């Protein structure tokens, strides 16, 4: 599966029940905005939140941001109304639907078919993508099958709050690390999601960090996800945007180095050749080219140019 690749360094959560936050979302310097109908919206506010989200999609110009709507989980009675009402009314403005608490492929397949029928019924010209949140042990166990179940699927996302509860972790703060465990308590979960995503050609996004004023903690956990190979991270507050954008973008020096390496390898070997050549005092080969392409691609997605 080759999914659509969109910049997703920063993915901003916007409660559908807050007209104030919906009104500010389009102006934020983030790669993705997701308008939320799920956990940030109380049960009694779901219907109004759908109306708020439709209005925001129709009236705001989100520019080149990836625009996503998070619906309620498939095993709730809210999900089908989320899809029918919001996508029928404003699907032309939606890039992806985010499906939370995905446990098995059939849940994504249901949303896939719903989207297909709505697209055909109302004449939406583009194919709406899917993002899947993995939030419990069942979802993690079935993740390889989940990752390949729909051609619409673009992204796998860690949901740390529900995952923490499902696994019995003694934590009440989203995305925090433990000082009592000799290592990163999230390493296995993050790596398991990452491997499944890459095997299926998908992007992979780390979940939120709820300590809004803890810049050092945010930088640390974002840096750990980036070191594993993650494409980006959720942000819950405007104060987190700059740090996460910075962490998931290469430095200018890194971008220039990668770009120069690619040019040198191309010149030395030709587009079809494979072999090892010298780049300064370092020997580079096809593996080096692939690694440099990752860095250069992320820099280009962030709008960087060679200095």
C-alpha cells in the first residue's frame, strides 16, 4: 500500500464543541488540524459539535493544512451520524477522517465503505483518507492487519491515554514517561506501531503530551519519537506548536548536508547505478542515499531550501 504523504509534523487537536478554538485553528502554524467530535466533546454536546465543525469547514480557509475530522469510535452510536452529517455537508473540505480506538480491521472497513457511499451520493471529487488511532492491547495485537485493510489509510497514531489505561500503567497524564522504569515505558508500543506503519507504507504520529507548560518535557518526548522515526506529534495547545515543529524538522545544516549528499551520490553513480563513493571523508552507498532522502524529504515538507 502506498498512502498519500502529507506533512504532519504538528497535528493540532481542536474540540468541536469550542467555537472559539475552531475559529482560531486555521491561523495556527501547524501541518494538520483535526476537528474533534470524540473525547474532547461531552455526550450532550455531540450534535451541536457536528454543526460547529460543519460551519468551520465551510467558512474557514485552512490553506495547505491537512484538514481532518475525528469521529467517535465505531462501537458507539455517535459514529454513523458523525460520518453522515459532517461528510455529506462538508466532505469537499475534508482531507481525512480520523477513527479512534481501532481494534480490528473491520472497523476501518466500515468507515471506508461509508465514505465511499457518501462520496458517490453527494459527488465529492476527491477520495477522503483515513487515520487510525491505536489505543489498546487488541488494536496493538491486530495492528499489522489494521495497517493494510484500507487503501484510504494514511496514518497510524498512538493514543497514549486509552493505551495507558488499557495496559494498566499507573499514570494519569497523557504522554508522560515514568521515572521508576529503567527505560522508556512507551518504547515497545511506539516501535510496534512504527514497524506496522512502515511495512504498509504509512505515516506514523505520536500522541499528545498533556503538560502544556512543560517545554523541556515536551521537547524530550517529541525528540524520542523523532529518534525512532516518527513523522510528527499531536499538539494540544498553541504553546506547543513551535517546539514540535522544530523537533520534527531537520536543522538547516542537516538539510543542506542531506541535499549535498544526494547530489554527490547522483553525480558519482548515475540514476541507475549502485555502489560506494566518497563524500568528504565518509564513504556513502545506496543505504546512505536512502537515509539522506528521509532527511531531505522532511526538510522539503517543512518548506526548507538549500542555504
